[in-house]
């Protein structure tokens, strides 16, 4: 079975009851190629290429948060996407991204909307322990960091909001990568706009990039050197991917 089809089959298993109780993702919306990568609907979503905006629109229509899109990458070492979201007026916006390797979710990043802004968290399963560090950068320069965070820790991004027009002013960048030491890490970027990141110890830092990096032993202990896909799910009314790049 080709790599792409294997990943899609694994995605259907990973997506859980949202797909099991409905029809298959491929039946709901055909696989579409965006930025030379195959994308498959998850949990009842529909996909559409927007030629005018040069974007991939993902209509989720599921405020419970089970639907979204899966992208097959082959053997990748990093994946980056620029995206926007439109929320239901009365439903807090939740987003999650899962990196998949060999049919297993090796790491997940999540954003959830609260009355104080968006809370960002991460979990890692591929290394020898689940803790991670949160690092705030501004234009590539480290501003501050905290380590030893458990999966239950939350970093607050205050002042940012998604627009209901998918404006360039209200988009984020999400990245997952394995660095030279084979540690997993997520990056959430606010582009040219700075944001205020409040760390779990109460310290607030200003920057335009938050990195969540798994804390592992030396590289020889890490079981995954690459990953083969990303599954993005959300409670949004609509998601839009405006760019995607992959490094192998």
C-alpha cells in the first residue's frame, strides 16, 4: 500500500468515534492536493480549494471539535502551516494538532479559547518523559523560558483573536519538527505582530513566537527520527490553510 494511503487508513483509526459513527472521510470529501501535499477530511469535514485566496478551506461544521483535516507527509522532519479560523459565535474555539508516526500520535499541541485569551499546551509520547519547556522568542531572539512543564501546563496568549474574515492580521503559524537532537517541538508564531505570553509561573513575556520543546535524554534514546502526518481538528465553523511547507 502506498505511503499516502497507509497514512489515511491510520488517520481514520486515530480520529476515533467521530468517524466510526459516520461515513468515511474520503466519502464525505475527496482527498485534495494543496501545496503539493495530499489532504483528507476528518470527522465529517469538507475540503475546498479556494483559488482566489490560494487557500485550502476546511468546513468543519462540528462545534464538538471532532472534525478537521489530515495531511500525509511521507517521512518528514518538519511541517509548517499558516492558518486562520472562524469560530461559532457562542462556542469557544478549540484547535488541536497531532503528529503521527508509524500509526501513533507522538505529540499533540492544543489551543483553547478562554475569557482571558487562548491557552496553549502540548503533550509528547515519543521520548522518555512527558515534560517540555516553553520558550518565548521575539524576532528570533530568546526572551525567556521555563522547563519541566507537564502536559497539564498552559501558556496563555493574551490579546490575540481570530477574525471572522480570515484576515491576514488574525492568522497564526503552527510548526512541528524534530531538531538535530531528535527532540519533538511545536512552534506557534504570531507573524509580524507581537503577543503577550503568560507562562505557568506567572511571568508574562512579549514576543512573536512560542516554542514548546520536549525534554528528552540524549538523541540515542529517542525512538522517532521522522513523522508521516499531521491531523488537525477543531471546533471552528471554518478553518483555512494559507501555506504549508514540509522538510524531509
